[in-house]
C-alpha cells in the first residue's frame, strides 16, 4: 500500500473567461482595446431585459442561478437565451451545464474592475 496521494489537476482557464475591463478612468486614458471591451460590457447592460437578467443572477443566493430560476422576465425562453448569450459574449456572465440545466454566474473580476472604474467618479 502506498502513502502517495494524488493531487488534483488545476483546470486551465476557460477560453471564454472574462478579463478585467480597464483601469479607473481617472488613472489614464483607455487604450482602443480597453475602450472596445468596456463598451461591449456597457452595451450589453444597456438593454432592460439583459440588465434584469444580470441583476437576477447577481442577486441570486451564492451569485449563481439556474436558467430555470431566472427565465420569468416577461419575454419568451428563446429571447432569454439570446440575452444570456449576449451577456456571456460581453464577458459579464459565465455558465456551466449541469445535466439538463445551465447555471449562470456573474464574472467577479469583471464586476470588480467595472466598479473600480466607475467608483472614481464621485
């Protein structure tokens, strides 16, 4: 019998994992790439249904919600899926399939960066 214990392997970062958007606006001007990435995030949140879905996920217990818990926003299920896809493409949400359901989570690094970027105004 061996005393060797196998250590778990670290999963590589998901290819669609979001990167923080940018530095505080008062720190320095944004690069063209930072401005593109940040504008995509704010554009995604500029739609009332997307903002509501994002809020439902963010405020859900544990910061994660099953699509089955957040789909009642006054639009059809295909429209909900479309808006969730746009939030993912903008880097604001990540998702994980568990059985037949998809669970969405707010991307914390992006939220922190966006909050820091805007917190300097005040």
